[in-house]
C-alpha cells in the first residue's frame, strides 16, 4: 500500500505579514513552522512531501529543508506561476498575485500520484491532525470520498486582528454540506465570536468547525480541478485579485455528486501567523510544546 503525499502550500505572498513567513524562524532552535509539520507528517506515515512554491524560492527551500529530509522521506518541488494551467488561447495573464490555493494544488499534479493531503506552510496543525489524515488516506477505498481535518473556531483566532476562515456546515454523519469563506472573524469585547459581512454581525458558536486548509484528496480529483480552473481563469482573466480556492473545488464535488468530504474533528489548538504581531504568541506556544518534550 503506497504511503500518502503531503502538499505544502508555500507560494503565497504573505501580504499582511510583510515578508516570507514560510521561512521565518519560530521554534526555540530557529525552526520554521514547516519543520514542525514535516516532523509530524513523517511520524504519522506520510511517504512524500511536495513543496508548492514560487520559482524564486526554490533555492532557499532546497537549502533549508533538503538536508533535513534527505534519507528520511521523498520530497519534490512544484512551481506555481501565474501562467500554470491557464489555457494557452488566453495568452499572457496580467496579474501579480498567485491564483489561490486550488490552483496551487493543480500545480502539483505531475508530482503527485498517491492520495494526498494539503496544508498551509505557515500554520501549525499538531500531530493529531496529521495522524487522522494519514490513516484516512492510507485506508480509504472509496475514490469519491475526500476528507478534511476541522478545527474549532475558538482554537483558531488571532488576538491581533480579524481572520478569514472557511466556516463549515456538516450533516448528521459529519460529511461536509457547505464551507463558506468568511473573511472577517474576531472575538468581541463581550467574548462572543462573530463574523462581519457588510454592516451585519453574525455570532458563531465556539465549537463551530472551520477549515484551516487541511484537506485530503484522492488523486483522481486532478482532472476535475483542471477543468474547473480552465473555466475559472477564462472568466476571471481581467480580475487580478480573483482567487480559486480549495473550498471551491470541494463545494463543486459535493454539489455535482462527484464526491463527498468526511470532516474529522480535532481538539488540537491550531496556531498560525497572519500578522507580524502573532509571532511572539507562536514562539511562546512552540517553546511550551518543546518544554513538554513533544518536539
């Protein structure tokens, strides 16, 4: 039985963070957040890692992660550039921002031939999530069943500003019904969690499951993503900020009866860096885990 592959989304620009946060040092010994994900993924049973990056980051990634992975796990690089998988007849695309996470996954098609998981480079997910996902991807025999490791909204907020999260609605068997990207979620002074839409505030229960972009897919999803992106890039050729997200893909599969998505709940605390001010909090959390002997 082949071991699953881990795709790490590391091509984003980090516009709010101001710098290449994927390579920033957060751990007690200068570790990046990716180092923790690699440690947990290899321990959980992933057999290959694919870094999805911009061309200009490749040398840095090779230098930082190559020596740590050589002999431990197979690894490769997929380059996400603006023209990748855009239909040729559309010509040169005028945009500076990458096309988003769904497009990033498509860019790793050639490097991926087993069931695979997708994570963000700058998010700490914890070992539990990797173990849940590796077990699912290794044992799943239903080619139409994808997966997501969900986190409770209360464990995913930033003290330094609002966050964007994919808010999930599940059916009675914990399959995903819908995931809606909410771009302004925060905790109010009275401790309630809300999202803002226009002038309206809507409260979210503390245990609301949200997507932190930890997805699992069967490899037969690539042709579907390819067709979807062809259409998306054609329609959004002149929208330089339009992004094709992974939830767009999952929603499409569910809506067209092409697949379902099992959501695994997970009590772990998630942490990540959206803002520069988040860095000390993350460093403190990683130091604590190190003190507990977990890393």
